[in-house]
């Protein structure tokens, strides 16, 4: 049971997303790009390379005339311009030109960096996303946001650059550790909360399958999240309006992430942020709130934030890139499955919500 989606950019077809169990369909998907005389540089990291690089390289070697790889040190702390320089150096060494491809094989860190290197190398070359974490399959590989962190500033330097193909093999999610899997589930639950009550129902119905990482359930989950992300980014590719809805849970989530010195995963912080934003929205029933918490717990997410200095968290929200003329831009719910943008959330409401999720 595989799935394919088309993504448009500025009204025209831009790329396919393949959601498959294995890499068996990768050759066919890449061949559609008609690139037999092109070269590819696979960018991956030291955790992913031993698991999937040989397999992917073998397949790509049947599609491209030359394939090289660069294996980066994993981790957000390496999502920086030094790593980008390594990618440029290898591409220059291999004489890559504008017709060649970069291929991201890994999680969101590898994907964002490969995309940014592709956006800027020789003023832009094409790239393929082969995401291997749940977060990157449901979220970061789609929509063309690429970039790196700069000094202490997350995603401060970047570009919008669309991939030519996204290929997700959900079997790769089997090797993710519990924390990374739960982190991706934070974004999955967020998608259902902002856009699709039926999807939320699907997730609660398939709890056991999600816990067991059942392949069919994961294909459907990645697909339904991809449909939501695709529809949002097609309407608003440059995040001027609708796309901001995807930031549900992120205003306080990012602040918690920063103030906890990144001791919580990104998706865990988004989950805390979602619970806080639901509390501020104050439109969901007790039963719905309970169902959200139960779903989060079942997939390995915590629902109670450890005691932190809430004033420091509040101050950190003001450093968020997503400010609106000095006001923190917040995403709230009209109802479960229906989100909107609000720039009038008071400090007191945020503090109260932080207290609520800390109990
Ligand atoms: P990550 O890329 O750091 O991957 C998490 C860890 O899992 C890494 O250690 C990695 O080596 C390892 N890993 C990857 N695939 C694996 C597999 N199949 N089996 C075992 N280990 C595996 O983290 P992430 O959560 O995938 O991505 C987070 C990044 O994504 C952040 O930098 C964030 O800013 C970015 N992001 C970007 C967008 C976007 O729209 N571009 C959206 C959301 C998040």
C-alpha cells in the first residue's frame, strides 16, 4: 500500500512525494526525473550512513552516472555554515555543475542543510529528499524551507528551495529511538489538531499500530500529515499567512526548547506548546483534552512540563522570528481541527498556560 502525492509551487507541478514501505520504488521514482547523465552527491550523517547509505547508493548508482557521498556529524549543533562548507567543498572537488543533484538522506537536520546547500551552490541546483525520521517524513522534507542555525539563532540563515522529489520509506522509522519517534509524533498530533478532526480520530483509533510502528498505519499517518502540509504550503509557500498555522504549539514550544537547553526533543516541546495553546484557546471539551493527552502519552510524549522559570520562557517567546509588530504571533484553535492566527495573546494567558502544563 504505497501512496503518491503531487505538490504544486506557485500554481504549477513541482514534485512528487512517494510514501512507501521500503526503498524498492526509489529507482522508479528517481528515473522519472530523467537524469541518467547527471551526478548525485548523497548527504547523510554518521548515524544514518551505516543503516541505509549502501542500499540507497546502490539504487542511485543505477539512476545517475556518478554518485558520491558525504557523511556529516549528526545533531542540531552541527546544523551550521561549517557543515555547508563541507558539502560545497566536496561538490567542487567532484566538479558538480548546475545540472547535478544533491540528495538528503537523513532527518530534518540533514534535509535542511542539503536543501540550503542545493539552494546556494552555483546559485541553485536540484535536490532530492529521502527523509528517515518521522519528523522529516511528515514535516521538514516538504515545502522547501531550507537553512542552518547561525550562532545561537535557530534557522536564522536559509532559503526557500523546492526539492525535485521526496521519497519516504517508512521502514526506516523502525530504527528510530523512542525519543525521536515520539518527537515526530508531536508534529503528527499537531497536524491533526490544526486541520483535521477525522485524522485525530484515526490516530486515536490506531494507537496500538502507532505504538508498534505498524507499517500500514505509518504509511497512512505520513500520508495524511503530508496531505495537510502540502495543502498549506501550496496555498502559502512563503509563510505569509496560512502556513503560519503549522506553527501551532511552536511559540511556547520553541521557547521551552531553548530554555531547557534542548534537553527536550523538538516534537516534545511542540507537544507541550500544543497543550498550552489548547488551554489558551479554551474551546475543546474535557473529553477532547483527555483524548489528546492520552494519545500523546501512548506514543511516548510527556504531558507535564518539568518546573522551569516561566518568566524566562515568556521572555524567550519575544525573541521568536515570528513576531508581528512587537506582538507574539500565536496559533489558537476555533475547535479541534480548526486553527487560526492570533496576535493578541496576553503575557498573563501564556504564563497561566505554562503553569497549567507544569501541573
Ligand atoms: P535529526 O535530523 O537531528 O535526526 C534525529 C536523530 O536521528 C539524528 O541523530 C539522526 O542521525 C538520527 N536518525 C535519522 N534517521 C534515523 C533512522 N532512520 N534511524 C536511526 N536514527 C536516525 O532531527 P529531526 O527531528 O529529523 O529534524 C529536526 C530538524 O528539522 C531541526 O533542525 C528543525 O529545525 C528542522 N525542521 C525543519 C522544518 C522545515 O520545514 N524545513 C520543519 C520542522 C523541523
